[in-house]
């Protein structure tokens, strides 16, 4: 699906593929342009490249947690103002 002009980008960072697919479908059907990443490193790269309007971030991910990514986001000068929603399946 090609991105449409004017659609706000939402980055979903979650290690669970099924959750990323669900959220991408939900947000895409609601008129947003979903972007997904499977871990903190990929999420940071996508956030810098795509400059999303919102980030949905899983709290519990292997290797480095969503909390660590949140801290890095808030220290990054281009991303500090991007709102973040923290989610967890716990």
C-alpha cells in the first residue's frame, strides 16, 4: 500500500509480530500510515528516518526494553516532542 499524502505516521515498536500486524491494520483502516519495528534498535532507526506523529511502544521487549527506548527518544533532539503510548500484554 503506497503512503497517501497527508496521512499521519504512527510508529509501532513491538517484538510480537501478531501485535504489530493487528495495530498496523487497525491504524491503517483509521486513516493513519502505520510503520512498524520489531525491536529498540530498528525502532530508533525508523523514528529518526520517518519522524512519526506518535509512537506506540511495547514496554517488555527482549534485549533492551521499551523503557530504554523511551529514554533515548526523550534525549534525541528531533524526537523529544513526539508523544509515546507505552503498551504491554502483561
